[in-house]
C-alpha cells in the first residue's frame, strides 16, 4: 500500500472518528426513511451545476441503484464540507473518493451496467475543480461540495 493511500485511509478513519456522529446526524436529518429504503433529499442544484451533471441525468439508472449512489455522494459532500482540513488538495480528494467509492460499492451488482457513469461522474468533478492537483481551499471546497450534491441529485433524475 502506497504512502498516499495509507495517509488517505488514516485521514478517512480520523474524520469518521471525529465527525462520525455529526455526519450521522446530518444524514439522518436529510434522509427520509421509507418502508424499503432511504430516499436522500437533495436540493435542486443551480442551472450551472445541472448542466455539469447532464450526462449523469441522461443515464437511465435503476431506482435500486440510484438509492445506493445518491446517498453516497451526498455523504461525501457532507464529509468534504465538514472536513477540518485533513484533505488539503484536490489530489487527496481524488484518492479519498476512489477509495471510499471502492469500499462503498464493493460487492454490489452494478459492474458493467452503466459503462459511462463513472466517466460522467469524473468529468463532472473535473469540470468543477479541474484536473490538476491544487489546494482544496475555501472556494474550491465549496465548488466540490456543490458538484457532489449535484451528482447525488442527478442520479435520481
């Protein structure tokens, strides 16, 4: 395991340890639990962000899969928004996003079902924060949180 991967894993564990309960409360307060599964309540993004996730909206995602994908990106947005500074760069975010996505979706039967979904999500994030490894400062962090919430919204459309 590379040093960066270990650092990201350690940061994720520290963030979960320090902010697990507040994050849980944010999710609990923003998720309506129905009889079968939770439905994430995500505000409609700005027209700009809707346009950035249009390729995601255009993919017909089954409701059962959208109910797994949407809360994941809403949760990642909350983690990034409340992160006290463990994730200092867009590169660290990309590592965190990749690892947390692999952990969250491991064993789920979606592989190959949506061949353009991952690319569309990556493209939306790149259009928001760029492809270069840059500091994850206040404005860039806000932009990242907005696009993650837009992705969460978009998979349900």
